């Protein structure tokens, strides 16, 4: 069975019944069903790895290991319609394994993106560059948990609250209030940077 992983996959989510049917079909060796599962959830797995601040190489390793774990346990899943939450939990565990193996800690800040040269006389591009720099500076001052949650909720496709809960080991009922507080802290940091426009996620 081919293991084709596209970290930019954006295929719309299928219904829970359809997901369960795909899992059962994939467990019998049906390759199109497997590929549809990968297409549906590869973006989520990639976002979880990035939320743990892994580089591209380590994130790819986490993705590969997560899909291999699913392949090994496809016919053992008790609730195949909840494969998204299973993948989220497995990806989080793989991220922690990679971090422990590398004897690393989560960094306290995010690297600023490279400045964009707007070109001479392109005022809009310059304003966009300044806005992005202010946003990343403010984002980098947030606590690690806030950054991880906001990164995951900004993923495309956005994982469900159940999948976010499994990925971050956070109660489902805490996600909404924590998200609201994280956005308020981000707005406060943006104000310190002189950027007053509202931030939505």
C-alpha cells in the first residue's frame, strides 16, 4: 500500500460514516481508500508537528511514523470513525518522542520571517511587510501553549475540537476559552507593536 503524504492536503472532511467506511476498506488493503484517508488528514498531522515547533525534516519523520502506526493498527481500531482523533494522539506522541530523542526543548519564541523586499514605490507591500513583522513579533512573545493552539486552529483543513484536544492533550471544553484568551493576549502584544487592527482566527 503506497504511503503518499502531502503536507498541504486540503481535501474537505468526509462524514464520520464515510471515514469509518474508508478505514474498514483500507484495512482490507484497498489502496484508494488509504489514499483518501491520507489526503483527508495529512494536513492535520503536519500541523500538529509544526505546532510542536519541529523543523521540516523532523515533521516529515513524525508524519511518516504516524501513518505507519495507523497502517499497523488499521484493523484494530475500535472506533474507526474517530480515526482523526487517533491520528492526532499518535502524532503528538511521535512529536514528543522526536523531541526527547533530540534532547531538545521547545523554544520560547518564533523566528521572524525573512524581510520581504517590496520593491521601490510599492507602498502596499511595505505596509504588509510591517504588519507581518509586527504580527510575528507579537506571536513570538506568546506562551508556548498559546502558540501551539493558534497554529493548530489556523491549519487548513482545521482539525475538529476533538482532534485538537488529542493533539495538545487539552480538554475539549477548554479549547474555546483558551483560544479566546490566547487571541486577547495576541491583540495586547500587537497593540504594544503599534498594530491596532482586530485579529481573528
